């Protein structure tokens, strides 16, 4: 029996925690942050100019890995505010993005980018669209961390979800097509017990590893990280891993920049005050939890501070 067949239909929707996360994070553009993934740094300098250069460098790296050039049909899965789409357009590619966030879709479309509000798992459910072998390359830049939830991991469904993910990605590509992923990984197999994460952060000692992981994965961002080797194992029927790069330190620098930027803008920028106030009245609990995760407890940045308990891997896959 295929692992995909063990996933029942009621589990196919987007987790509410993921939707709430990106609704709250829609305040970030007001503070000058338009992307939620790692940059690619050349040294330890981490001011505004270095951050923007690192974001540019990472986008170009991903597109190089995807062999993206004029006429390339590219799909960005979890396109966010369109950074990769913009870079691809400059190369003359035919780039399309999908995201589950309506504000992100609106932001992209207002800038003339092609973005759809769509869960990748539903791409082949629309009879009016033919996605079969529709792209030459795919990029999933920091999005697959949301595809498995702690409840899925606790129920033993993570392999099945990744198997389904790679099967869908393979249908989108011809043989020899490229898939480029960036994803946070656990350092060790069984490093974190998902059943403990389901209890929430406050079931654990304050600022312990379990507290931080539960704050990020169960309480605020909604997701789960693959274990070492898990993606390659699940991809085996569909893709071959052809390149891998460790970007953990890059994500450390990126996250520390985000922290400083948010602290400064919340103290000085009326646009951020207004954006947070509007979110406060609509999603008070989600705003408080995100502030706790990002600023007060700094659980997000903790993941990448040496000795980092996670790894950020940039991986390139070839469709077989």
C-alpha cells in the first residue's frame, strides 16, 4: 500500500495555526521585512545592507539551482511576498507562485506577479486547470516545514505526507525537471517527541528546548521539521538528491536581524504600531503568542543560535 493512501481526506486542509501565523506576520512588510526565509551571507556583517544583499544572493542561488533562465516555467510553492517570483521574472522566466495567505496573494498581484491562493495538495483537484508536467522547475523555499503538523507526527503520518508531497511535485515536472527546497531539519532522529509538543510550551520548563520547540511548532508557526535523511527516503521513488548545502549559520544571522529590526520598528515606526493594533483587535491571542515567540522568549531565533539544535538545508532534487 502506498504511504499516500494512508492520509484521509479530512486531513488535507491547511492547518488553522499556519493561516493564523501568516495573518499575524502580515505586519512584517510595514517594518521592512518582505521574506520569511534565510539569506545567504558572505561574512558576519549583518546590517540592513548586508541583510538585503543576503536575501538577493539566496534568491539567485535558488534560481541557479533550478536552472532558471529565459522561458523557464517555474512554480514557487509557498511564494510569500514574491521575492523569488521577482528574481525569476528578471531572468525572463514564466513564474507562478502559490500560497495559502490571501494578503500575500494580494501583495504579489499588486506588483504584477502571478500568484494564486492555493494549497499545493489541491493542485490536481481543479478540473479547469491542467498542472500535469506544467513546469520545468519547482522551488519550495521554507514552505515544507508547514506541511506536517505535530499532530501528524504524533500519529505517525509524516512519512506519508512527505511521500504524497514528492508524488505531487513529480507530477508537476517532466523527467529531469528540478526541485529546489530549503527546510529546517531536526539534528537527530527522534530528537523531539511530538506528543510532548502537543501539550504546548507551558507544559515544559520555561526556555527549555521542549518549551522553545513547542512554542514554535505547536503554538505559533504550526509545523514540524523533517528528521535527517527523511526527505531523501520519501523522495526516492520520484527524485534523486543531487546537491545539498548547509545554511544554518545564514539562518542564524537572518533571524537575529529580524529580531533587531522588529524591536526597532515596534519602538519607532507608527506604521508598525498601526498594523499591530489592527491585528490586536482581530487576533489578540495570536499576536501575543507571536510576540512571545519572536521577541520575549526569542524561541524562533533560539533554534539557530550556536550550538544550533536544528539545521537549515538547501537541497536540489532531480525528477527521475
